[in-house]
């Protein structure tokens, strides 16, 4: 059953006991988000809803139903204190206002970091995990420019486009939505980025601590990414991808959807091109995003322009040693697309000695898998 928001505001769980009851109701078996809100609506508070649950379950044919044990919730709250995290319910004034507007807004969020980022206008930047070098570079540039204009850059801490957007927006403010528990870093390659965001940005999750992300958790995370944001910008997305699901969430939530066009022969941009064909705003840079929002709503008047005097430079990675030619060929091909890329940029992005990479590029050229364009540009064959 879809939850229809009440005309009466939710009563915030003021005391520790109230918060325990709120979380117990949310974590109880067979209580989804819609059921949670309906129970609060019908019974007035979480304690009364918990007391009513066993009888409701019995009437539904579920015998010996038990609500979430108090000890489970107390352990979750203890884990929150251990990780210096904070629990925010939808009834709390600190809860992000935009997210509260969606029908399936999380009843509770674990947050760690700079909670003031919830007060800033947010933009979601999402895209392919196996992003091309051009896609990663565009994501970094767009995230930095939007951050300099006062936006909080929001994404899902995945590899590829998500990670590039987060990293570039560290100095200005970035929000990472986790699919699993707040203490579960996925993918593990983003461990350093996770800790940097915890220091200068904001990490959030609706899952209990220790929860490893399963397939069903990623669509749930995606609705939060778009729900927090005034608009979702898609940078490289296949025709069937999680990024397109995020864009679909944004449309359902009444938010703007924008996309970066790509080469027709590059499968990683097929989804973006489809979005543009179907009416999404074409994005060439930060100005397109800002102008679109200004035309769609009075949002532009709420953006605080706080240009940075100095933009931090991401240190160049240490050269890596590849002994497996197949792996190196796969990485080279993954970084390229149908759009030409300077060979120097490819060398810098992969981070291995130029002489080693050049010989492998030549091998792929002879194989017909890479074409060399005038001016030292490379593209997929």
C-alpha cells in the first residue's frame, strides 16, 4: 500500500525511549517504509504501533510474530556512537527538506560528517562505473565548478563517475549515500575517499550498521541520491543501468533530469543519449545546469556563491606496474571511447610509464581495436 503523507506532522521522538521505539518499529520484520508510516498514522506513535503489530500480524495469518528486539536496536545505537554517527528521523528538524518530500522518504538516516550540507542546494552527479577517461574528466570538472557555485555534490560512492565527482567536490562539500551500513565501505577501493568525505563532507545511510549491500539496496540508495537533489545529472550511462534508474527516480520525484551527450558508438553513453532524446536537458558544462535550474525554479536565488581562492590539485598517482598484458589492454580499452582522447591524457589517467603504455597501444592499433587520429588522439576502433 502506498503511503499518503498525513496533513498532521510526525511527532519527533524526543527521548531515548522514543528513538528506540521508532527504530524498533522500522527494523521489525515485514515493516517496510509504507507500513511504517501507516502504522504511525493509525496508532499515533511508535510505542503504540509496536504493541499493535503482533495482533495485526496474527490477523494477517502470521503466527508467533515478534517485533524487533530491544537489544538489536540498542546495539545499533551503540554502533552509531562508536562510529561518531548521528541518527536523524524524518520528524527531526535536521532532516533534509527535499528528501522529506518524496513518498518513500527514509524514516531514519544515519549521518556522519558535516550535517550543514543538508542546508545547501544539492545536485546529484551519477554515471558509469566503468567510465571512460573523458567521462571521469568531465565529472571532475563539473563537480568542481558546481561546488564553487555553492552546490553540494551528491552521489553514491561507486567507482567511476561517482568517485570522480566526490573527489573533485571534497573542498566545496559532497554528500555520499551508502547502499549498505554506514560502516561498510563498498567498493573497498574507495576507502581513502570514504574517510576524506567523513572529514569534510557527509556520509549517510538508511541501513543498520554492519549491513553489507545486496542488489536490492542499490535502487533504495539511488532514490535517496535523487531525493536529496534539485536535479540529477547523468554522465555516461548504458541503456540499462542503475544511473538510468536514478534518473527515473528523479522524474518520479518531480526533479530535473540532465544528461551529458556521448558518441553514438559508445555503449557507455547510450543511456544519456536516450535521456536527451526523451527530453532531458543536454549538459555541456556547469552553466547549462545552473541556467536550467534558474529557469525551472527560484533555486538560483538560494545558491550561495562561494568561489574558492585555490582549487586543490589531486596528486598524480604513483606509476603502476602491469605484468599481465591482458589486464592492461582491458584497462586501456575501458578508458577510451568513440570520442578521441589525447594519448598523454590516457598515460596520465592509467598511471604507468609512457614507454610501456605506448607499446601496448601500438599492439592494440595493429589489432584494429584502437584508431589513432591526427594530433596524437586515440579512439576505439
